[in-house]
């Protein structure tokens, strides 16, 4: 039975759609959910495992000419988790893990975007999971395209910071503390005014 430690929020992800390059004169503001993916990678008993979230949503504003003004709000319904097994999916929704009855959504709200060069950006913001909020920063790579642009990144998290895995699962000897939330977000331009 799999016990994933953390959603790959990008949320978070997602989270990172506050990034861009100054080369294009288009503002992105619509997430193509069908083409986007949010997943996570963790280690259980020394074995690397992957999972994903079936549902997520984002409000984003990204103008490549003004990336520092970019913003995003990304939400992941935690009950949409897919750990790769029905037993794992049920277990991770329990109070000891995500407690989805009491805390159904993981949320990321960006606060700043810092250009790193070569279409890479550092996105910083507040990540909230299971009633706990932490400031996080992570790199995002922006790839311009027509008509869609993509934003790819990995948000490394420590599940212990969010009390994901309580009681017997609070030890990191079976399920590691580190979880990587990965995302591939496809953004479409805002409609012309």
C-alpha cells in the first residue's frame, strides 16, 4: 500500500505561472488544464514513486514584457490525488496525511517573480496545506509558443513542515521527508479587449 507524502501541487505549483520573457507582446491568463500536469515524486522505503493530481485550477496573469508584475493563485483539490493504487489514494486522504475532509484544498499564491536569465525565473509565494502556510521559492522555466506558452518546474517540499504524515508516519524512515512537486503548465493568451 502506497502512502504518498505530498501532493505535487504545484500547486505550487502551479503555481509558478508568474514568470516570463520580455520577447513577446502577449499576456497569458488562461490555464489549459487538459494539456497541463501536476504531479509529485517521493521516496518510500528507498524506492522512488510518482503520483499526480487529477484536478487543479489557476488564476494567472503573466506579461512577458513585465514578468516582475506576474501573479498566480493555484489550487489543488487534494482528494483528486492518484498515488497509483486505490488503497494509497484512500490512505493519503486520512487525517494522518492530508485530512481532506477538514483541509480539502492545497493553495499557492505568488508574491514575487525574479528573473534569473535564459527564460528562467524564481517564483516566491505562500503555500498552504493542511492548515499550515509556509513561504516557498522555486525555479520556473518559461517557454514561449504560439498560441500557448509553457511553464515547467519542480517545487521541493518537506512534508513535515505541513504535518503530512502524523503519528507513526511522522518518522521519515519509511516515507522520506522530501517530496518534489512537479508541474508542466500550459497557458493561453488572454482574449483581446
